[in-house]
């Protein structure tokens, strides 16, 4: 297996406009806190028609029940 030098090997977080290495726990905590501030009509999800029915079902469940939003769309209708 070859390594690509541009590939990320650890999570990065932004502090004062600069990315710095972080632990997985810190990165996941920051991502979760970002989701927590975007609930209801501030959150939307776009799902893909190439994903399985199960993945699309989970996407709509997450959007509606966890994020409290009905803003979910898909490219299935095009």
C-alpha cells in the first residue's frame, strides 16, 4: 500500500484561522458542538440517489429526529 503525501493522517481543527493537529476526541467534540448549534430550519441535508435505501432512510431519520428539521432533499427527483 502506497502513501499519498497529501492524505490526512490525523484530524485537524481550526484555531484563530489556522489548522492544527488535534485528537480524535477533540475533533469529534467540536463537530458535535457545531451540529448542536444548527437545529431546526438552520439545518438541511442533501442525500444521494446512488446511496442505498438504508443509507437514505438513516439520513432522513437523522435530519428529522436528531436535528429537528424537515429540510432534506435528494437528487432522486431529477
